[in-house]
């Protein structure tokens, strides 16, 4: 009996994870991307495993995903550059410290390890921080890895399980029969007959859904980052520092939101972020946004002044209206969605791939799928 076949659209870390877990489950898998591997949002990531972004469903997904990363460290044939760094969120004002403490209280109620810190404790843990801060919070479960290496590792792992990788292959149409069942994927390099399609096209996943006559409310949300030259590891004792305003930037509307997010990689480079803006598919690096990001980061880490900026770049996060990813089947039989992760795609990649595999293979999912369903947006249209 021939194996069932799945086409995965999108060569970022989400698509790579879906390919890995589906190929490992025994399906015939084709992973395709209109360009190369890890060339869009995954490439533009800081590589932060962010385990405390509310609402609670996101926290649950992140924690389960980290467990899977611990397995992937042993399963994949590459060094993922995983580091259990933890992170700190810093408050500048008494009001922001109260808000941060309230967030910690919510997180502790659902089992997240976190601690509110007074000013003296924060400065003792991170001596290079500016002394104007009022306090902060620590999140010891957070970690770092290299998203490019993880994506390549997952793809190579999928290939070992028999997956086919087709790059520079753009989807131009999706064939659906009269019973609303997937039949084939049309590309610029020919038509591929398939039983399943997984839409993991990130910021472009709404366009792919349109080809299947589905409404998927995923929009591109632009973010800009900078990378500095290598500096000694003792510049940052804590490798991930965020201003408390970072959480507010997640909820920003149409305005460009900028917040301080400072991270040091295993290689010593310092990554400065971050920004969020709805700008369509524009990836221009705006000088005024770069300047504001640098100003805010220097406000917290004055010792960064004078360090060499190697480059800056923009990526497009796949934003869903409620800030919860969409991991779901649809009314089109055989068409699945793995998108809408916004800024936590790196964090949630393994659990997304596993849940998609369990969905397609009719297995009991590791986590409840109702909160992740496309139906939550428009049951009449979506499913």
C-alpha cells in the first residue's frame, strides 16, 4: 500500500518541524519553499525560547515545545547552540514594576518559575545595567538557540526519514475536488499530487489559504533587528534582557512599537531589538526605527555605546489577531494550517510540528486543539 503524501508549504522553522515529525511518523513528505530554507522570519529571529508570553495557552505550548527541544538535541545531527540562559525583564518606573509583578503573579498561578526582583538584586545580577531602573523579574526557564541551525537540522532530519526538499518552488494554485478534498498542489515547477497540504508559509500563509478558498486572518508584522560585533561574554551576565515595555509592544495597534530587547549569542555578538509594525510586505529597514531602538537599548546598557553595528535587517512575523497560533485542520479535507505564531515561532516550532503530525495521523493530540483552531475566527467560513 502506498504511503499517504503530505506537501508542506514553507521552508522556515515551522515548516521544517512539520516535515520532520510527519516524515518520522511514516508519511511521504515534500517540503517546498519559493526561495531557500530559513530565509524569512526564522532567519530574522533572535533565537529566544520565550516561555512566558500570555495568554496561558501560549505558555503551555512553549513549555511542551521546550521539552521536545531537549529530545531534538539528541535526535538531530547538529549542535543547536542551545543554552539554558534564562532571561530578565527590567522595569524603569514604579508603575511598570507593579505591572511586571502582576504578570509574574499570573504566570506563577499556572506553574511558571519566575521571581520579582528589587533594584539592588537586578544590579547585582547585571552590573552593566543603568542604575536608573526600579527593579525587574527573572525567568530562569527561558533559553537560547540558533534558529538557522535548528531549521537546517530539522530539514536534514526529515530528509533522513525520506522527505523530499524542493526549494525555489513557488505554489501558484491548489487543486480541490468537488467533495472539498485536497487533490494537488500546482507550482512553477509542475503539479504535485498529494493527500495533505500543510500551510506553514508564515506571513504569506493567508495567500496560500486564499488558493484553497479559505479565510486565514494572518498578517505580516514587520520587525527590525541589529547585530553588533563580538564582545566579551562578561558584558552581559544575563544573556537575554528585555524592558518591561516589550510586553506592551506585543499589543500595539497600527503604530510602530519599539522596545528594548538585548541578547548576547554564544558567539559573543549582541542582538538589539525590537520593533513591531503593520507595513504589509515591506522589509525596508527604517533609519528612524533603528535610531529609536539603539537609543532605548543604550538607555539600559550604556556600555554598548561605541560598539560596531555589523548589520540590520527586517523580518515579517505571521500575526494572528488574538496572538495565539493557528494549528488546525480546515473545512477543506486534507488542508492544515500551521501559522500565526508572530514572534514565538522559534519557541513553538517543535510542538507545532508534533501536533500537525498527530492531527494528520488521527492520533490523540498531546494538547487540546480547540484554542488553536481556525474555527475561532469564523466558523461559517473556515470550517
